[in-house]
């Protein structure tokens, strides 16, 4: 219960099969090296990474359910979390609730199967520069490399083609004062980013099915 209060984590084991599933939440802004203000909801990199390692090491945990409602945040931290989730040997299902924006997109596709609720949103846009002026070509190249890493990760973990993902990322019609796209529920499925529209019932059942298939 303490983990649920502090980090939004719990072990689900009140099921007929008596299997142990780990519930992990990615909520608020993804925090990296910079500490966010006390009034901000945040998922802390230093909490999630060790927990994922412990999940991998715990032989009793048979599957992982990741609930996502994030505005994005630190790019390197978010991508590291996505890489860790995707490398777990345990069956993993992700569920996008209110939203999975920006660097939340790689996390949403990092599991073995993904869901989004009908009203859930995904915001896809280029890597941010936080308003700073880019004065040298090396900085442009650095941001391009980060963006390419994100694109490659997303495309290797879902069905969308890189060319289409780049189109959505550079769209100028969706966001009034910005570049990018907003996908709602079924749109994310049609684009091939998310596997299926559904809620906690469907996500939990899919996780059970994947665990049973693994044997």
C-alpha cells in the first residue's frame, strides 16, 4: 500500500489464477536530471528505472500493466524508461488513459501490446528546444539525432511507417501555435501506433492472455 501512495505502484494478485502482476503508473511530467516544482505531478526517472530492474529480477511477477497519463517531459529519461520496459522478459501491456504526449508516445508503444481509452489523446511533435536560440549547426545535429532515435524506437515497436510518423510530427494544421498532431482514441489505432481501443478490463485481460500464452 505504501508503494501505491508514494509511487503509484502495486502488485495485483487477487485473481482466480493467483498470478502476480505488477501495476506501474506513468503520470504527470517525466522528470529527468532537473527536479520539478513541488506542485507538479511527476514520474521520477530514479524511481522507475530501479523498479523495472526489480520486476525483471522477481521470479514471482509474471506480467506488467503500465497505466499512462503523461504530458511528456525529459526526453532522455522518457526514452530510457521506454527502452527498459521494452526489454523486460515479462509480458507487458500499456494503457493510455487521459493522454500520452510527446516522449510519452515511445512509452505507450514499449510493451508487448497497447491500448488507449476512446477519449485518450496522443500528441506527436518534434523534439523541443525549450525556447533557447540555436546558434550552431552542431546543436541542430544533436536534436536531429535525438529525434531520429525517438522515431526509430516508435516505428520498431508499432505498425506506423517512419514517413507517416514524420508527417504527423511536422503537421501545421492541428496545433494552432505549434507543429505536430493530436490523435484521439481510435485515430491512434488507425495510424498503427496503438494496437486497440479499450480500458482497464481489456488491458488486464490481454495481460492475462499473454501470460498464459507464455506458459
